[in-house]
C-alpha cells in the first residue's frame, strides 16, 4: 500500500509539472480554423528573426557557461588543494554569496558597467554572469575527491600545475564539470532581470525576455517560441542527466 501511494504521488507530481508544457504544445498547433502547422512554419522557416534571436541567445549562454566553467576550475582547484591565509573564511564568504538573489547585485553591477562603458552591450550580460560562486563551490567539492597521492605522482612525472589540472584532475571529475556547465548554461539561458536592466534596445533582448514583447495578436507564434525556448534545456537534461545528478550529489556529500 505504501508503495502504491508513493507511486501515485510521484505520478501526480509528474502530471502537474508537465501539464503547462503540454498545454502550450497543444495550443501551438491550434488556430481559429482548426489544427495547423503554419505557426511553426512562420517561426522556423518564414522569418529569420526568431531563429536569429534564438541562436544569438545560444551563443551568449555558451560564452557565459564556458567562462564560468574556466573560472570555476581554477578557483575550485585552488580552494580544494592549496592552503593559503584566509582560505576557510573566503570559502565561507563564497557560500554566503550563493544565497544572495540576483536582484541584490543588479544595482552594483549597473554602476560598475556604467563606469566601464559596457551598458547596452552583450558584455554587460556576459562578464557579471561568469563570476558566480555556485560553479566554484561545486568544483571545490568535486576536486577534493582526488587523492593527493595522485597529484604527487603527476608532479613526480613532470606535470606542471596547469597540465596536472587539465590532464589529470579535470578528467577525473567529468561529472562535476558537466554539472557546472549545464547549470551555468541554463541560468544564462533563463536570465530575465539582467537584460532588462543592462540593455536599452528591445531588439537586443535574448529570447527569454523577447517572448514577453511578442504582440498579443501573435499569441500562437509566442507559444511556438515557448517550445523553441524549451528545446535546449530538454536536450541537455535528456543527454546529460546522469552527469548532472552525479555532480550535484558529489557536491553535497563532501
């Protein structure tokens, strides 16, 4: 009986979670005249503006994810394997910063980007987004799982720090790297507040924000764009689900 109710509850959660997506998916095929594929033709083939905004948003998210991963690798390795004054305090401060919502940093970021003359550019979205604490925290915990004896053996074989980091430590923590890459990409893909605050022209908005500016008369097109926005996240979770779970679990148990 307990197993039955557990399965029933799990099925209920799945149905409630999937219901909004299924509604959008079915409505995207409807028109006043019945079922149609015209809306998908308009978005994917008839006009390049939707796909152009989509690929532009993909490029921005990839740049953020790659930059965040690179910084997290170096910072995580430093916290995990090197002792320096104030390390524990800095790592504690890092964990505190993880709890701050993005809205807290919007005003300081706006002021600094203004001094740097980067407002109304994509650099204003990319640069602040690559320096976030979550990736460093995950990789710090992940790199701690590498035995120090492995590092000592690599150094005896003549490996420098960079070579050891990229050819020994990183391959042993693929799940942590993939986890950081996925989470940073999805966070960048779903950003809303930063484009509205840092960009002036609506034409520059990524697709996550541009959906809200679709004219009410184009509701069906907006629904198709919603399906388009879901595709990257659906692809990543489908093919990298195991690495994502392993990376999160490893960060929790250390």
